[in-house]
C-alpha cells in the first residue's frame, strides 16, 4: 500500500481531533491579567487589568448574591467594586448588574466566577456591535434593531431578544416573499417553455420553482410539482420519451403520497386520475399490460372518491379513462370480454346524464365508445357492430369541424379510418378502403409530424394498412409501395425502444405488405422480398414472445410460418 494514504489519514485525525478536545478550544480560559474568550465571541485576548482576578472569589460571590439590591443599599466596598468592574470591563452600571445576575443564575463554581464575568462582559460588547443595523435592512427592521441595541445598553437582554425576534420575523417574511417571487418567475419560464412546446425545459423550470418555495407554503409547492409532472407527461406522451414518461409516473405517485386521501379526497382523486393517465400512456406503448393494470387501479381509486356526485366531471373523466384502459388491455390480450367491459363502462358514462350532449366531453366519450365497439366487431367478425360504430363516428363528425375542435375531429377521422379498414376486410367492399384512406389523410392534416409526432405516426400506420388493403384488392403495386412508405414513416417515432408494442404491430403490417409485393416478382426477387418480410415478422414475434397469448404474437408467428413455407417452396424449385 502507498504511504500517501496513510499520511493523509494521520493528518486528518490531527485536524479533527476527538470530540472533547475540539470542544474545549471554544471555552474561556481566564488567567490573572487577561482572558481568552474563544473564537465565537471576539477572537482576541482582552486585558482586564487584573482587577477581576484580584477580587477574592468570596467577595465576588457576595456581590453576585446581592445583585438585586438597590445600589444605595450596598456597602461602600461593594459599590466601589462595581465601579471598578464598570471601568475595567467597559460596561455601564445596568450592564454590570445584568452580568452579575447572569453569572449568578449560571451557578458557576467560585473559582470560575471571574472568568464567567469577563466572558459575559465581552459578550455584552459583542452584542452592542451585533445589534447594529445592516445594509439592506428596511426601516422597520432598522428601528427594531436600534431599540434592541438600546435594550442591550440598558442591560435588558430579555427585551433585546424580543425586539430581535420581531426583526428576524420581518426579515424572514421578506426572504420568503423574495423566494416566492423567484419561484413564480421560474414557473413563468416554465409556462413560456410550454407555449414553445419545450416540455422537458418546462419541467425543469417547474421543478426549480417547487424547490424555491419556502416552508409553510405547501399548496404553492404542490402546484408547481403538478405542473412539472404534467410537462413530463406531455414529453412522454407526445414525443415518445420513455424516460420522461417514467419520470411523470414517479412524480404523480409521489404526489399521491403527499396529498391526503382523507383530508383532501377530491384533490387526491384528481391526482390519481392523472397518475392513471400517465401509466396508461406508457402502457399503451408496451407489449405487456402491467402499466395498464396499474392505471386501471388508479382510475378506480379516483372513481371511489367521486361516486357521491360532489365532482361529477372528475367522475365521468375517470370512468371514461377506465373504459379506455380496459379497451387497451383487451386489445393487447385479444380478450373480447375485457373489450365488452370497456363498452359497458363507456355506455354507463354516456347514460349517466352527467354530460351534456352538446359538450366536448360527451363527444369524446361518444368517440371512445365507437372505438371500443369497432374493436369488438373486429374480434367477433361482426359487420353489424362495425356498421353501428361507423355510424356513431360519422355522427360525431357531424357535430364538430376541424376548425372548432381540431384534435377531436382528427381522432374521430382516425377512428373512422380504422373502422372502415376492418369493414372492408370483412365485407370485401373496396370502397371501404378508399374511404379509410381519405379518413386517415384527413387526420394527418391535423396531426403534424413536428407538433404531435406520436399521433402522426399512428395515423401513418393506419394509412399504411388502408393502402395495403386497397393495393391487394386492386393488385396495385404502387399502392402497396405507398403503404410501405407510410409504415416506414410510422416507425420513425414508434421505435422498438419507446413503443415496442406499436413497433411490433407495424413490423407485422410491413411483413404482410412485402409478402403481397413478392407475388408480383420473379423467383429471385421474390425470394429476397420474402426474406425481408420474414425478418420483420420474426422481429415482431420475438418481441411479443413473452405475451404468448397475445393476439398480435399469434399473428406474427402465423405469418412467419406462412412466409417460411413460401421461401422453402422457392428453394425446392431452384
């Protein structure tokens, strides 16, 4: 071992010493003629002319006992001693009397009375300086400190402490106000960043604001923490940032532990709803349903606190979110019963009478119900259900326009595109595919790549599916190639890392299109295209393997086998 670390250890122990020895360095050590008062008083040695040390301890002790007597009642010798103390300790008469009282209350042993008296005297002089005003003190604080200094000079330390306490409270109030102002300034920067759609930057500003809030302003801090969580959620939801999505979930989880479900049930319920939304958003991008199941619990928690009708809007929101979450779980697991549960919950929301048919909330619930019904129709291959849900979506589109509610309108167009694609598949009517293409392209007019990349990518995936179906029906390679282009656009944002489930689904769709394109080629080119298709199908199957009961996993495996058979047939004929 090197010698240097050993030397460092020895030096460290010398500097720090042990507790008792280090503590003694601040004690006052009095000797005749001088007194060392320690660094925390004045940092110097003060000469007292040997007077205190020249007074016998018993004489000083008697003087301390008689501290409360009137000066005229003291003996001539005692009055002379007090006068000598005033001169040598540089204190006025009232301060000397207070010093004697303090030393008496301290019950110091006789041999330490001199040292303690000198210590108190020096601290009196330090107080005279410390009570002075400081640069930046406002008029009220300056007045209080001046009164405190007067009290010190009069030997009234109790009054001095009371006055300084008032000054301190006034200064703390100013500090708190400045801290609150600085916190709000940081929050304003966060709002500017939100306006610029810079969500991570906004989250950082809101976190700074929360950290600056002084104690006893919990509501203010809580508000900033909520804004931080919201900004992180938007970054994760709209930009596909998994780290931000997970951070948002942690923030909402923390908020649920801070807010009391007993004392503030509605605030807690609101946060549980937002917590569920964050979990649901992340869960929708993953191949398993862990986050989605946690989200369902959060929504049920929120519903349990709002079932009494005190906050109907939060009840309908949480209830609707629960229905959407069951839709996502049922879709991933290929479980039609869970999908039907979603339908029942959403119908309950619409039939509760808590939403006005003219409201945007009612329209949103109406669209969500149509989406869930579409999925049930797909799972059960039920054209009648698909027609019902398509009618609901057209009804929704008749109640709003792109100019009035752009994103609601776009969501309805996207949902209608998905419905029509399924209807075309089951009915064999290519006109449904053409209408689906139009619907997805309409949605993409709102879902810009830069503004809402994840929604844009989802509609690109839907467009790819509609173009693929139309291309297969018309035997049009051009449409199939357009479909591939749309799928590739979707994979720009639905990546294996941030949206593994969507990524797998897009790979299945891509494999299916390549499989179809291969039928237009000769054996050599066909084999290459099939091998490319197989690689996409294998990638999807591998990612979805942990969910062996997943509808999409089964689809990927089945497609892989079919393509593999085609490749083998080509090899046999070569």
